[in-house]
C-alpha cells in the first residue's frame, strides 16, 4: 500500500467511525472532521484535499506559516488548534478561518486587531482546561471566568465566538472522559443561557472521538488515526 492509499483508507475509516457512532448513540448534531496534519508533509494534505477533505488543523505557527504558503492555491479551511504566543498571532489572524485556543483576553484583542478587514470574522473557540492540568493551556471551568472572556470576545467585531474547545486528560477512563465532555456541554449551555449564540464543541481526538461525539462534539480533531504516528514529540 503506498502512502496515498494508506491515508485515504484511514481517512475513510475515521469517517465511517463517525457515522456509526452517530447512529449508535443518536447523536443528532452534525460532526465536522478536522484532519490534524501537524508534523506531516504538505503532500499528505494535498492527497486528502484531492479526496474531498477541506478542514485541516495545525498546532505550530512556523509550520502553519509554511504550509499555508505552499498550499495557498487550495481552498482549505485552516484551523489553528495550538497555543498562540501573542507575538506570533498575526499570521494566524491573516490565514486561519478558525482559532480553537483562545484562553486570554490579550490574544483575543490581538487577533481582532490583526484580522484583515476584507476577510470574514475569525471563528474562535475558548479553550477550557477541563481537567485542571498544570501543563495545559485553557481557562478554568469557573463559569464567571468563562462568561467574562466570552463577553470580551463578543465586543470584538473581527472575531466570532463559536463555542468551546478542550483536550481531555490523557489516559482517562471512559467514565472520566464522559465527565469531562459532559462538563463541556454544560459550560456551553451556560454560555447560551448567558445570551451567547454558540454552537460548537471542539472535542475528541484519535483516542476519544467516539465518546466525544456521544457527548455532543460538533468538531473532532483527528491526527494519528488518519496520518499515522507522529515521529516527533508535541507540546
Ligand atoms: C495533536 C492534536 C490533536 C490530534 O491528536 P491525535 O491524537 O493525533 O488525533 C487534536 N487536538 C490538538 C489540540 C492536538 O494538539
């Protein structure tokens, strides 16, 4: 099997998994598959693009910058899913359609200021550190903090608040996963009750996408189940 066949087969398998978990769990929400291509070459992205995949996720600004330049001719929907240092936000504001990792006012302000006028508002999600892990980014699950950040974002017309994102704690049991994802759903509901028109739960990766979808995920971010194992460590 050559690399293109490998990729397309795995990509089709992930789509079949998404369909079957939606049927089994009666999850009624649409689910968008974001192919997380970090560390993999632009050829792999082009292969999946030819097959019909449009949404791709990247974590690292340098890599995002290179890949978006090389693939500028393709109408890819780019999702920034990694932490953004504020001195590196400009390229993201200019080239991404989505940022999943807003965790402080400062980064929201900068992305707003740097988002070019001729583009539609940048879709953003607030990242929640759902299991309160010391080594993870994201705001706490405190609803006052969440509502405050959402309020700030909603005053910035170059940004469009879409919902919430999390990375579940590694090696969680099925029960722990459900607790985390259900809490995300509750937080999204609290935002709605606070008057925010939000509809996105960005949660679920290769290891836990079925559970995430069963708990209401609308966007799953899948890397290794499509592209294979990554050969270098990530943050
Ligand atoms: C790497 C990464 C993913 C994809 O992880 P896989 O386990 O390879 O599916 C999803 N979301 C974020 C934030 C990531 O950093």
